[in-house]
DNA sequence: AATTCGAATGTGCACGTTCACATTACTCGA
DNA sequence: TCGAGTAATGTGAACGTGCACATTCGAATT
C-alpha cells in the first residue's frame, strides 16, 4: 500500500485517476471517450476523480496510441490579406470550440516544391485534416497530384465539385458590382483583375465579363494587378490618360484605394470623372475619401463552414451541403450617380 | 532475414531505419539528435537509410518520451490588427525555420478566466514556450499570477525588465510624431489614445505627454478610443466643433483615418484646418486622401526577435539582448506645414 | 602484453494512451 | 434454477521515441 501523500511533480495520468476511482485505466478511457457501456454510478466516480486530480489526457500519448491528433492544419498563402486573416481567426475559434487545435503553415512561395514540402510537413505532424487557404490554381493541382490520405478542404475552390459548399459566390459578387455600375449609366467599365493564377481573381473577372456581356456592352481587356494598393496607384496614373473609361471595378479594395490615389494625382476626380468599386469591404473602406463602394463577403462564416465540413469528413459523416455564400453589395460615395453624358 | 518487399502501410519507424542501417534504434536516435560520439561512417549509413525509407521521427512519440513537443503557443488578443497579424506571420516563419510548429490561440475576451483557461489549454498541449501578443496589462497580471513552468515571452511589454528586448520603443515613436507636429508650429495637439488597459496605448500616450511637457506646451486630456476607425469617425465629428485644436496624434492609423473622415464630414479640412498623424503605417496609409503621416514599426522583426528570445530561454542559453526597436517617422500629406497663425 | 579509459554502440524500460481480447456481473426467459 | 446472452469491467500489449545503464571496441599508456 504505497503512501501517496507526496507532492506530485508530474500531472495526473489516466492510471492515477483509475486508482482514485477504484476502476481500471481502461474504464477511465471509456468514460473519456464516451463509450456507451458504463454504469452511471461508475462514470460519476471517474468524473469526480478526474476533477479532483485536475486530470487532462495527454495529447501526445493519445496521438501515439490512436494516431489521431485532434489537430487541423491551415495551409495559407496570403496572410495579411483581410479576407484570409478573418477566415483564419474564425477557423481557429470554431476548431477550438470542438476540441481541435490549429497548426498554421504559411507558404513562403507557391512553387510546387514549396507546396509539396508544406503539405508533407503538415501530414507529418499527423494533422487530422487540412484547410487550404491558398486560392491559387497551381496549389490545388499540386495537392491533387499528391495522393494525400488526410482529408483536405479548401476555401474558394470553384474547380472541383464537392468543395463548392465552402465558397462564396464571388462571381455573383463581381456581377453585382458591375451591374451596379451599369445601372448608374456606365458603359465603359474597366476591370483591374488579380493575378492570373488566382481562383478568386478568375471568378471576379468572370463575373465582370458575364455582366458586361449580358448588358450587351463591350468588355475591355482587364488589367492584371497583384492585389496591392501600390499596383492600384500605378494603374491609376496610367489610366487617367484614357478618357474613355468612366468606371472601374477593382478585384479588391486595396487596389481600388491605390487606384483612386493614382486618379487623384492625375487630376481625375472620383466619382465625378470616374467611379470606382472594390471587393472585400476592408475596415477602412467606409472611412476613406471618397468612401469606397465594394462587395462584402463573410469570410468568417466561410472559415466556420470549412471547419464544419472538414470535421464531418474526418468523422466520416455526411458533410452538410451549404449553398454558396451570397456576397453583399455596399454602395458608398465612390459610385454615386454620375452626371449623364451630354 | 525477413523478406521486406511488402508494401508498408505505416510510415517507417526508427526501428525500420535501424534494421536497414544494421544498427540499434538508439544509434539512429543519436544521429537524429546529433550526439557527438557517432562514427562518421555509421552516421552516413543511418542517414542513407533515413533517406531511403523517407523516415521522419513521429512527433507524438517524441513528445511522449521526451516531453518536448517542438511546439510554440501564440496567445493573441487582437488578430485583425495590422501589427499583430504581421508579427504572427513572421513568428510562424521563424519558428518553422528552426523546426518548431505553432499553435495559435485567440482570446475570445480578456477576462482573467478566459486568459487562465487559454494558458492552461496551451500548457496542456505541452507547448515548449508561449509568445503573448495580447498587450493588455491585465493579461500579464493574470499570467504572472499563474506560476507557469513554461517560458513566456511577450511582445511589447514595458512593465517587466527582461522582456524589454522584444519591444519597439513606442514611447519614442509617439514622441517623434508629436515633436513633428510641434515642429510644424502646432501648440494645441490632442491625443486620441487607445483603450486604458493596453500597454501600447499607455506608451504612446506617455510619449505624447513627454513631448508636450518638454516643449513646454499644455497637454490636453487625451480621448480614449478603441482602436477602430469607427471610433475615430465618431471622435472626428465631435471634435470638429473645438476650434482650438490644430493637430491630432491618433494612437493608430485606423482611428486616424476615421478621424479624418469625421473632420471631413464636419467641414474641417486636413491638413489645412487640422493636421493628423497616426501610428502603424498600415498598407493603405500611403494611398488614402490625404496620405497619412504615421509612425512605422517593424512588427515582423519584433516577431522574429520573440522567437529567438524564446528559443534561447527554452534551450537555457543566454537570451540575446536587443535594443528596443526604433520606430520610423513617415511624413505625408496629412501633416504638411500649416499656415502659421496670423 | 596487460591495463586503462574514453569513444562507440547496444539493451530494456518508461512515457500515457488506445486497442483487442478476456473476464466477470447482471438480466431475462424457460 | 439454470443457462444464455449482453452489459460492464479488467488485462496485457502495442504505439515510436528517448533515457539510463550496460557493453564492446580501440588506442594509448605502462
């Protein structure tokens, strides 16, 4: 009969709990994992012992024995962007609420080698699933070709079939923006697109093209940007020479803001000479001058859906099918009704 | 001699490597952990076997055996803010480069209960160290009172002694901003501060007060904001009635931008009627109208330092002592020289 | 050639959990 | 009253690594 009055250095283990509750360690394990065949009175005794000892199962041991880690990997390419950041925060919250931890991995670049290495690293950490927030076509191609065994859910893919449920209808959002401009009487609407490889860039451009086509207006060749305000700034200065353009739909708010800056420097007034609308509704959009019209997407909700979806796959349940998230048009000063042409 | 042509379901273990290299598993372990007493030829044989089998040590097993996880916890309160986000990305990169993974935990609120629970959660994940990005005095008090065994490094603490080396000199930054305004001839400078509990808010306010005092100017009672552009907007409308104020130093860019919005709505022109300077240099600051003067802090460098510092503590080495990071004053349109008073 | 000592390597167990299987307790019907 | 069948619990062995200790090897010293 060992004297047990000593101060314990180590945290309590499952066997300590078992001893205190006068059961076997396996019974404790059953209580923890909600096995059905446990007498209510026994369960209570175990739970009491757990509380008394402030016992928490050791995740490393659990992972080793069960090869389940309760860890979700986030593979991201573009942290710093507003949308990505919001989504990540939401994912982390949602995951914690369900007992999962998050391991983030930010891609240094999106070469196939880097992507492959990143995925291998996450896989090696034995994550139970991966959420991909790297909306570049290339990334999906690489990951698809890797023959992974861990489930992967990606935000904003519009290429595959099943990932649709974790996407916002960006094409629709872009259409809403462009149709809004057309509704104001603009017929010469230019699009500043995102980089070629980006899925979101493609969807938004597609929305632009569709809206123009349906309104029977000639679509202008889009300009490829890189999402940054600096690029928008540059483009604005270049474009101000072209008097034929009366409205611009920029693929994100940062480029829209830079664009307005460029216009301003060149003497073109927004919205009087040219209207500008962005995409994302970043927090400053409502406060800059002129306040920026834009399209809002609930990135946080997207993140939560990704977690729900992924956990369903992990637990081999049917993943709930969501409709694509509907963006919201936010009209502000940068697209007020312009004087109709004489 | 076992036939080994079978397809393996499980990844290779340390014993598989040992068998292939004709050594004991312990020798493999020594090679992995860079034990000095290994014959070069043996090491090479082991390394070859590792490459052949694409072996990677199992983190869960390693954590269980050594109770070291190679995991760093990030406790954050304010993701979404530009500075925090930049720092987190940098931390993650720096940590990965040194073989550590990151577990992020975003505080839902900063009540002592939530903080305690968060820290306990991280501790229970057996993180080797924690980086705190929750610059509220309260948070440190709670954590300090917890008697933690894992090393904690926090960004931007100015209360304790040793954490100084992972901080930017925000007080200096604030002084630079205010002295800049004073240099332009302003004597009635108002400060829009951050929330009371925030260390950064206090440092920036202190810088304001010091600069005013040294210039022999009366410091106006600061207004407490909440970091958001919306608050700045509100404050701007309120303040525009006060004609005595000719310059405002806002504790961050978002409030500065909102403030300019409020002024604009009330008919006060920036910088002609009132100058505004912010803090952070968020990406849009250079592109809004008027372009925003501000103070730039290298948050990414701060994050890298935090990692360096923390790993040194974990490895029981002397932590390198950095000087506080020096902020940089960025002068733009919002604080151009104003007409001197008649 | 024997002795010594450090370098190089091997052996077995511990870490804390889950899994497969074994055992005991209880319920119900004949 | 007994057996069958299921509910409830227990036993021992993994999982893959690091640690403490034991052993062997080799060269230098006497």
